[in-house]
C-alpha cells in the first residue's frame, strides 16, 4: 500500500469547511502548550476550550464538536478527567483524538494509552516511536522525540488503524496517515518547527477539529497536516529564528488560503 500525496484542492476545500464550521475543540492537552494550541486553533478559525476538571470535562466533551486527549503532562488526576471526557464524548457520538506523548518510555502513560485504545479513538497522532510503542512494538524514543524514521512505523500504523478502526497519523519530515486500507502522505514544513515547543501538540488539536468536518476523516486529518506544513514554510521564510518563528507561524495560519494550498 503506497501512500498517495494529498491534493492541494482537497486541502483547500477542507480549510473552507473548517472556517465555515468553526469547530469547538475541547483540548485536554499538556500544560506546556495550552496557550500555543489555543492560538493555533484561533488563527485557523476554530474555537478552543481547555476544560480540565473531571466533572466539567465530562459535561463539556458532550457539547464540544471534538475532543483532544494529549498525554504530555499526565497525572493521576488528569487521567481520571480524560477518561471521563472520552466516555462522555463516545456517548454523545463526538469524535476524539489521542496524542500518545512519550508512550513506550513511561509506564503510567503507556498503560493508560492502551486502555484508551479500547475506547476507539477517531484518530491517533504521534511520532514514529510513539506509534510503534502504542502498537506494542519496540521503537526508539527519547521523551517526546523520536529516534526512528517515519517509514519504520508504517506497518505499525496500518496495524493500529485496522485493529481499532481509526485513522493513524505518523508525524515526521513527511507525515503519513492511514485508515488501514488507504494511505496519504503530506510533505512539507521546515526543521525549525521541531525547535519550538508545541507544533506537534497543536497539530493534534487541529486534527481533532478536522475529525468533526463532513467527509473522510482520513482526508480531513491529512489536510490539517498540510495546513501546518505550509504555514511552517511561510513562517520560516519570514523569521530569523525560533523566537520570531512563533508569531510568524500564527500569522501564516491566519492568512492561509486556497491559493497557498493549491
């Protein structure tokens, strides 16, 4: 199964739907990236909300258009709130995305991530090491960083997608997404995106929002990757380094349009 490149017109169409719908995204994400994640969603036209109390999280996830579960700064308290939010989202038939940050290297998050798999995430996004670890395979990981190439994780991604009926995205120099049958590749971005905190976590939030759009979850999730990659390229060209990259990146997302995607 060779991945097919995402077409520009499909990415542009998804962006138009995204901005028209302005999805409300319940972000249960790590403490380090909350502000950046919210700003990325706002720049693209979505509405972010960070609701973390267990009772409120369960109530809100049923009202939001999509839910993001990011395990970056997992605690026992946040674990219980995340579980409640996922169960509520499932009962309300709302899409949710799992970002298994640093799974494989630490016991609590690894066991919890595998528990969440049984609750059938609409999509999963991680780096190659995280996806391989989530699939029960050995992979090289160093905290949130991957030490293996995306291509090495493709069989694990396909297996996860088929087993759990989900879309799996493996992030890297080229992003790879699969539903177990089809596969899409998205190339682009810039290495500087790995030198600022939060681009991967923010991509997960955007991808979660895209799961609420009409049409193919696989195609819409791939569109999220394309938007972030293209904005990263535009921002790098206008910035002098990581410090100036972040505002340039938010501006690039704000100005993203059909012409820049096709």
